[in-house]
C-alpha cells in the first residue's frame, strides 16, 4: 500500500503518518471525505456489493475509524459508552474499554456517542456524548487518561449531546468543548490530558456585527449561551498561515493552533435559538464555505484577507442548506445533500466560486412515500472518481463525479440498515464500512482482479 503523509500543518505542527488506504479519523485521511484509493468497483450486481462481514453494535451516530487493519467504533451498550476495536478484515472484536454514561437525548434520539475516534500510530482519542474525553493505547485499549469536560468547564447543555470530533495540531489535541465564558475551544496535551489553552466565547463575540439580512444589532453575549456545535475543527493553510477553523454555534472562528490566538470571527447562525451548525467548513485556496439548514439561513462563501486576520463575504444564497453532512469538493464543484428534513432533501452540484446550481435531484421522501427509494439527507465520500453515498434509510448509491449531470452508476437497498443511517461511510483498503443505530457492515468495493485497471505510471 502506498504511504500518505497526513498533513496537519507546518512550522512545528505535529504530523502523523498513516497508510493511504487508512481512514483514521472523521471524514478520512485528509478530513474532507476523500480518499486516494483507486481500483474500486465501477458497478455492482443487483444483489449489491459483496458482504465481507456484519455484526450487531450498540447505539450511536459515531462513524468508525480504521488504521493498520484495526477498526475502532465508539458506541453505547446499556449504561456504558464503549470504545471497541475490531479486526477490520473479519469483524472479530480485539479489545473494548467502557465507562458509565448517563446521557439521555432530550429530543428522543438515541443516547450513544456522536463523535468519531481519532487514531494515531499509538493512541486512540474519543469524545463521548456527555463530554468525556478519553485517550487509550490503540493496540491494547489500555486507558491512559480521561477528562470529564462537563465537570472541568462551565458548559451549558447541548441540544443533542456532544457531536464534534477532536483534531491534532501543533502538538495539541484540540476540542470544541463549548465552555463559558471563553472556553469554546480547548487545547489539551495529547500525552497527559493537561489543559494548554482556552479560547472562543465572550471576548471574541461580544459586540461583533451579525451581518444578518434583517439588520440585527451587534452581539450581546449571554453567560448561558451554548457554544458547542456539531461540526469538527478543520486545519487549512491559507496565505502561508495555518488556520484552525472552528464552526461554532455562533459562527466561524479562526485560531492559531499552537497558542489559541484568534485570527478572525464571523457570525453565521439562524436567529432561532433552536438552530445548530453541523457541517465542517469547506476550504479552497483562500475561500471558505459555510452552510446551515436551519430556518432558511443557507450558505455563504468567505474570502480570507492576505493578512489572515479578516474575511470578506463573496456570496450568500440558499442553493445549499446543509443539515449535518459535509459536502465533497472536487475540481471547484460541491456535491452535497441539501435540506433540513426528509421532506425537502435534495442532492445537488453547486459551483463553489459562483454559488450557481449546476444540477439537482429531488431526494425527499414525500416524492415516493417510500424511504428506500430515495437517499433523503445522505452522506457521501469520494474515491477513484466516484461518490459512495449512504442514504438515511439505508440506500447505498454509487455515482460518477460529474458536474454536468447526476451520473448514477448503481444503487442497492441494504436490508440490514434501517433509518436513521446518519453516520458517515468509511473506506479503507477496498472495503466500505457502513453503520446504522444497531448494525455495522463491511462491503467489498474493490474491483474484481480480472477487471482491475492497470496502475497509472
């Protein structure tokens, strides 16, 4: 297998090396839902891709992570959150580590973890639904340290529990904790769990212009304001500066990973208190896309100033209204599921720079009154020139990446997966891993040997 150096920054920013076929964190090796793997299936038979293994698992919306043929899943069984390692090749359990959880989702969704494991050469980091930050020895599952962020920081209760996955940068484990008054983002020592810096909150939001279409007054900070969102931090090199981009509940904040110094803040949220931000920021060169589905807020494209300390709004519209999945950016085009509910779901291709809609598919359940026939609000990952799409009702789709039209190659309704399938797919070594609230499935999506294409020179 080819080796891929996972970029986590320069100038003193810690990097870790992982095989190109690994999927060691949320949204894959580069954190954008894309993989460098090739030699993947072009179509599958009527019965769908070959199943390698499947098994029952606990509840949760956490996507699996894979490194060195070891798959780690964070799920809940009874009154415990479980971090469990499996052999990615056959599904055999290798180790498990559990701790008590009293989290109850206030809206009736399942009570399992929402964040995905972060795997390095020797560590596994997880962030539970009620804010327990855990570090394990990856090969054995031995507990190294734990921080109870709900106890250590002043954190207003989140709507749906903790849903942001940590990242590593500049020798820090960086977590969107959501603490008051200025601990929205916290950096921990990845070796010991010690707090290294805290930032984001009252000091950067107070008095900031909201720039809303109704001419809202500047921000007046509330000491009970929730800061945590369901997006995960994104690292991006813009104008020779490494930015840690955190899409908080109030909007976007850029920080210096080593110190926590704030570069800029941009307010972007619905006026309704019941709103959340959930997609990860999309970055191309000096431009950043944000989107939200709540109460018609839509999307905005920002351009970062050359000094790295300001942003300018290039366009704002409602062509994309992203609920919880993160779009795939390919050759300047966004492939995304738009819509707040199943009743208004769309699969769309949009030009990043202009915001123009290039094509659109109605994936709403109201169209057929039969969830298996549409994707609803799906999740997509990209590899080998294709999109692997999992619909929230368990419909698996394969699309050619094509900005001219929705080029669907194959689809199959997985009978083992039922609504809601809200965890993003994972791809590793020609195997596609999918989960629902109670099942984990491994599918073979590599091309059969007899039809494999020759390697590019």
